């Protein structure tokens, strides 16, 4: 009655038969130091604490949000825990992911290039119905900006992705990021 959904491999209805409770695996990808852990901490705990690394290991953090149409979305968030250094492990990490959040740092063109590498990687090896978001983080450092907002917009548009600039430090657009992703998830068919 609940659980299995025709055609949607990576988004599951985890609630009662009539509820609209969606559960989805979300992975973060991007260069080391772009702020992935800080984005997760800000979203899940409402904090910015650069000294406390999210220790993930075998586990993940989860956070549920409610949308206006009364759908709830439970994100199971997998941080890379340094796996960006081991590209060969990446496919294990994003297997089964319904959402990929690809993060760069707006002060670092190298990190923007790396983000594009991850997009291509997911286009090749990720699930075909994965929802991808491109995130330009550290927007509070706009005085040191080296990646124009328009470059992010253009790249995302050309690759069918959602784009947003965030700051984990000031909390700017962090909740919006996850809400926009939630809205874009394929909905379980009610049957
Ligand atoms: P990760 O390796 O991608 O997980 O990056 P971290 O979350 O560990 O962050 C790397 C560094 O960037 C830390 O020193 C954070 O304090 C800093 N940082 C993360 N997000 C922001 C942000 O939005 N603004 C600023 N100014 N610094 C940030």
C-alpha cells in the first residue's frame, strides 16, 4: 500500500497511504572547502559553526520540511566526508540519490569548474530522474566574487538545474534552497 512507487526509483512515499510524505536521499558534491558541511549544519541545526565538522561516516543527517500543499519531504543528507578526493568512490555515494546539490564558492573559479565536472559525472552515471541544484555558496563574500552570478544562472539553465546563491554564514537562501528542491521532486502518484 505504501512504499513502492511505479517509475520513481529514488523518491519513496514513506508515510500512511493517503499522506504525501516523501523521503529522498540527497548528496552534496563539490570541492573541499566550498561550504558543504556548513550548508548542512545551517539547514539542520540552524547554526554556523566552522569549527564543528559534520561527522558522517556511515550515517547521515535528516531533516523534514513541510510544503504549503501539505506534502512533507524528509531529506536524508549525505555529506561527502572528504570523498571528493576519491573520485572512484563517488558512484557508491550518489547511487540511489534523488537529489544532488552541487556546490561551489563564488570566490573560486576552480570550484566552479569542479562543480561542472560533477554535473557531467551525474549526467553520465546518476539516476535519470535526479533533481540537481547548482549552489554558489559564500555569497556574503561578494566583495571577493570571482564567479559572476550570470555564469551560474547560464550553466544551470543549460543543464536543466535549479540555481541559487547562498551563504551558510549569514543563512541567506539556505532554507529556500531546500524548499525549492522539495518543490521540484517528482510526486508519488496517488493510486
Ligand atoms: P566543505 O569542505 O565543503 O564541507 O566546507 P566546510 O563546510 O567545511 O567549509 C569550509 C570553510 O568555508 C570553513 O572555514 C567555513 O567557515 C567556510 N564557509 C562555509 N560556508 C561559508 C559561507 O557561506 N560564507 C563564508 N564567509 N565562509 C563559509
